[in-house]
C-alpha cells in the first residue's frame, strides 16, 4: 500500500478492498509514528480527517466517486484551510484558524480527497532547507542529519516517508522542485496562473505558484487535473479550457528533442549530481529522445534578480501582518505604533525580517530605478532566453539542485550559499514557465538526486509524459527510505493485503 499509485488506491477503494476510513487511518497512524522523527507535519487532526474519510466512503458507496475520492492528501501549511490552524511556518500566524478554504483546498475537497494534515515549511515559504520554520526544521527521511530542502520540505518529507500518498506545495523560486529532488520524490510547478493563488498566503505574488508533490508523474497528473482551474478570485488565474493532464502519459518518446543548457553543466554542479543526471539523460536517449546543446546566457543573473524582486513583493505582501485583526500581537506595548513594531519584531523570524528589509530598501525612493526597475528588465531577458531555446527543443533538462541534500545547519549562517541552492530553479519562476523534478538516483552519502525538466508554457501534459516514460523504465521513484520504527512493527500490519 505504501507504494501504491493514486490510481491503484482509487481502484482498491472502488473495489471495496479498503475503505477511505481505513486507508486514512493507516496513513494517520504512520504519520503519528514517524512525525516525532521528521517533523513533517505542523498539524494533524485525526477527527477532521476521519470525518472527511467517512464522507468520502458515502460518496464511493453512492457510486459518484471521482479519481481522488477517499485518498489522503497533505496540504502545505501555506493554504488557508477552514477550521484548521494555518501558520505558514510562522509565529505570526501561530494562532490563526482560517475561516475559509484556499482554492486549492476547495478543489481537493470537491474532488473528495481527504486532508490528512498541514505540512511544515520555511517561514512564509522563504528558505531552501526548512530551517526557517518557527515549528523547527524538517528532517530528510533518507538521512535525518540532512535538510529536506525547502520551502515545501514538510510535504516532500511526508511523501518520501510515505506518511501520505500525495501532498501540495508552492514554488516561488524552487520550493516544490528543490525539496522534491532532495527527498527523492516527484513535484511540479505548473505554468504561472494555472492554479489559483486564492487563499494561499502570499510571498511574492508574481512568482508564487501552487503545484502537486507525489511519488510519480502519473500521480502528479491526476492531482493537476484537480488543481488547475480558472478562478475569478485570483486576478492572475488563467481562463483556459480544462485539460486532462493524463492524456499523453503513454505516448512513446521517439523523436523528443531535449535541450541541455551548457550553463547547467558547469563546475558549480557537484560530481555525484552530474553523474546521476547524465545517466538519466542516457536513459532518455535509449527511450528514443535526442539531445541538443542549448544556451541560457542570462541564467547567472536569475539569483540576483530574484533576490531583488521576491523581497520587494514580500515586503509589500507582509505589511498586512500588523497584529490588529488577526495573527500574533505582542502581549505588552505602549500605543499603536509600538504595538505594530513589537508584534512584527516578535512575530517574524530572522530570514523574513531580512527579506522585508531588502525589499523595502530596493523599493525606496532613490533606489527603485537602480534595483527594482533594473531587475524587472533582466527578468524579461531571462524569459526571452527560454523563448529562444524552445524554438528548437521540446523540453530542457538539467539538475534540479547543484548538490544532494546538505547537512542541517550547514548553510544556515550563510544566506548567499543558501540562496544559490536554487540556482537552476529560480529562472523558471521568473519566466513563469512550468518545471518539475523527478528522482533519478542517489549521490553522496546515499542522498537522492533530482532531474529538472522544464517545458514551454502550458506543456504540462507533455512534461508529465516525459517523466512518466522514464518512470516506467526505471524504479527510482519507488525507493522508500527506511525508518528504524518502520522496521519494528509500525508498518501497517496488513500491508501485504494491498
Ligand atoms: N528558496 C527560495 C527562497 O528562499 C525559494 C522559495 C520558494 O520557492 N518559496 O525564496
């Protein structure tokens, strides 16, 4: 059961081999057992999850099940979830019980999926290691001395450790793909605007995009079918005909043209990662694809451009947290201005404050032209690089992250080193393109390596096909990290049944 695909779980539910209540119960038990080791969940609410599972069982019994009805899905704690605490990894929202659901949560509820818990994350999605969470770092299930990546590290860990069959994430500069790579799972950031941002706590609105995280590309496709839909409440939501993202999964890859940017295979990439990525590309050649060298000359500008634009947007978005209507309020203060000051000083962590300071600086009078405006122009050049490359290849491939998971604490005192771990993912957000990561082997210390696949706008179905064909031919996505507890009887007793 732990390795069953969403389709297999759905078939078991339809055949009444298991009920959603039993399935949810098994994953809840496993999550409870493993969470003290991994800290993947901020909130688990058995009662609420089992009530949803019971409702799903009634839908299944009535014959009205959809593909995800009755299947547990964890929600990143950035998505407002009615009746649940939604913290965004921050002390600022530690007391916030959302009165409404984010669009993503609504969509999964409407599909009959079961919310199995809210996953840990870097504070306000700012980070690449999950160490900025107010609720403590998440551990990498492959090695608990390593980070899981960030900011959707809780979701990546929960899927990798099989505490949930699937989870949601958000990606502003790499936060779905980088933790997916570091934890050995599959994750996709769709084209900007495909999934509504309504009810998703805003970090950098022109870059933020929600997406699915799961074991396989096939599972991602089923989740994207649920998540991608026009929503008038998000002004950047795209009004498009709904697509079936599973439609191309089985197409052969004969004739596929893969672009390999020469800037991606440079000295910054560690040898173990390069080896696994090259082996994956060799596998693609065996599957009938051809490769061409391409160039993205402005790639090197993406990290500096991002660290002007994202903090600028964050400084504006986070100004709403003032301790007045909701969120954290300092217990003692002297007047209104002091209440704002103390609430923000105590409610935000160091990385969030750093970003607010940078953002306020680059937007301030006298510096706006030199930084913000300049960065916007470079953003355009970065997008043009991709447009040019996609005139002569179908997808781009490279490493998702320059290294495998690093040790906890290794980069936390050096923000620039931390920022560079998103060197390959950030440009994709700046251009608004879809990107994904799939597991393609292991590197140093037996830690997972991810392959980054980038496609042109709205080519998600093709990218999922490209990833699925690789997963049919290889078994990296089915590897499960071993937990001491899972070897001592905490595995679901009836695992064989499934
Ligand atoms: N690691 C990047 C940052 O810290 C990206 C985060 C994200 O995608 N949410 O901003």
